[in-house]
């Protein structure tokens, strides 16, 4: 529990049980609560729990993470300490979004996601990208030719690993999202190459 944000886990070990769970989300849509179902290979939440760490390493069940969507109590996202971020994120989310890591290609949750919806920052929930600008770059990372607006992301020079790249960060909380390259499709000619661990997906 951190402020008003919390996470509950509903665990299942069979596909029929997973099907039953999928009928539950409508019960939670009346309040400011989001529900999601994740496989053990990609548990996502705003809280780090024993359940999330267990299901990242064990392929034995399904996990439904239900997190409160209200983050209005956080007034200054940049003011959160490293320990506070660790409490809100899973270890892999923290490694990528707060420490500038990169997930391996073709392993992230969203690289091949074709569902309509909005991609939000995993740290602060800011809407960043739309499925309407997502395209198959063949790189194994979710790629977009534009953010939702120029104000939701910021860019800075990245000279790490002996390369010159342009890093993309969330403009609200400075989360590391990925990099942008000048080899994308029109109309922008840009490829925003993002990490799935830095994002959450809100389907339409």
C-alpha cells in the first residue's frame, strides 16, 4: 500500500478459470479502478509484491492485477525517491523505466500488440502513444511514428554504449521509455522505439 494506490492479485491455474475471471472487469469499471489479466511472462502493476516476483519466474498460472487508477495524490513525480519507485514497480519495470535499461527484443508484452487503445507511462500513467500510430518496425520493440502530443515526451542526447542516440523520456516523471530514430514511416519519418516494461496498455 502506498498512499491511495494499491494492487490486488487474483491467481488462476487453468484456462477455464481465466475465462471466468474475464467476466469480472465490468464490476470494477464503476470506480476509478483498472483491471488487467497478464500471463506469468509479463506481470504488470504499480506495486511490487511477492506475487508479481513469483509469476515473473514461474510459468504455472495466470495473474490478474487490479490496481487503483487514481494517482492524483502524487503531486511531484520527479520527487519520488528510488525506494518509493521500487515499491510502485516490479523489478524489471524499475530496471528499465527508472534505471535506463532495455528489454530484449521480441520479449516485451506489447511489441506485437495490435489491439486498439492507448499506451501509458508505467510509472505515472500519463498517456503517451496511440495504437493508431503504432507500426511493425521488425525490431522486436513496440514502435510508433509519433507520440500523442509533443508535450508528453521529452528527448535528450544519449552517448552511452559508444553510440550517439536520442533518448525518449516521459515528460511528467522522467521515466526512460526508449529511443527515437529517423528511420520511421511517414508522415513523421520517425521511429519511437519503446520498451514494453515502460508502458501499460489501456484498450478501447
